[in-house]
C-alpha cells in the first residue's frame, strides 16, 4: 500500500489543494483548516448549506496570510489575522481571531448572507471531541472531528461499481466515476482491499504513526459535484444501500497523528493493528 494523494484545505469547507508533501503536526497537516467562515453568531457556514464555498480556491501566503479566489469575485489577499477574539460554536474552542474586514465583505458577497472569516491562532487550544474518539491531549484544527481524514482509492472504486449496478437496475445512463474530492480527504491511499480501513486501529504512513479515532460518517457535502456544484443523490443513495449502520453512512476513517513528520507521495502505508 502507498500514499497516492495529499490534500490541504486552508479554509474549512472550501476546495482542497493537492500537494506533493505535507508536514504532519499533532493537529493535522500544517496549514490545514486554520481558517473558517462563520455567521454573526459564530456558527459555521459549511458547504452542505453553502455549496459556493466549494468554488473558492484558498492558498496560504507568507506570515499566515491567505489568498482567496472564486469565480465572479476579485482575488483577495488577506493579511495575517490580528483582530479581536470572537466566540465560535462549531468546535471545542472558546474563541477565534477575526480576519481583516475585507475578508468578511468578500465572503458575504460570495454567500449572499452575513459572513466573517476567523483564524485559529493555536490549535493546541482546540480538542478532538470525546464523542468523536478523542483522547486527553488530542488536538485539532477547525477540521473539528479529527486531525486527519483518510480515504482509500480501492474503496472508491468499489463504490463506483455499486453506483453503476444501481444505475443499471434503474435503467439509468451509466454515471461517470466519482471524484475523490467529494469526500474531502487529507490522505488517499491505494493497494488495500476495499473497505479494509474499516478495521484498522493503528497505521504508519512514511515516518508518521496514526491512531484511528473513528470511521467517517458522510454528510450532504458529498452529494455536490466539486466542479459544477450541482447536487445529486450520489454517493449517499448508494452508501445507504451498502454502507449504512447506526443510522449513518460511512466512507473513510479519521485519525490522530502520534508524532510529527513529513509525508510524501509514494510513502508506504503499514497497518500496525
């Protein structure tokens, strides 16, 4: 097995960036989900309700700044956040730092509703929820549920096969394979049997060991095409048929790093337990 994709999401719920390597920190890949878009009360604007977020391309700049780009909007360079602290209500965290007002105006225009951009100054202040498999000392970025999400290419191929079978039963036109971007993983591997990751508890990828904190339940974000932003029934319709238990549908696993290290494409993947 090997690591075939590494993805970062500088802002929670925006599109991901494919990279060749990433430094793994206790709270996840360096630069991953340190920013988030919230409403006036500190509640999260997420892609399931605001799919236009998926059209945003965000990239980190020197000194913890941010470069934002989206169709129909001017490119915006956001300086490092130095604003006041405001409450946020979507992670195990008391407050986050407001970005420059220009960023609030940019996201308000994008979403057509009041929005503010906030920065997580220190992920060590944000705990992995115990309900999500977090243990004392586990910390996380604005990803919230776990520092790292891993998905398997062979599991996606099996899901695509199930979707094709369902389309044939309904006499629908055969759909194109799903883009892995729908599932918003940080790490993508190949070479394992389909859904073998369900049973993993400890994994080493290159120099970094991980504890599997839980399987990943899937939400409505997966039903949006990451390119066209059109909403459909897949993959949740097919996951509900083949991968539903405990009232939820499942694809991928969430993990907590046990040590720091740099991951690179092609790193070997070893199941430890």
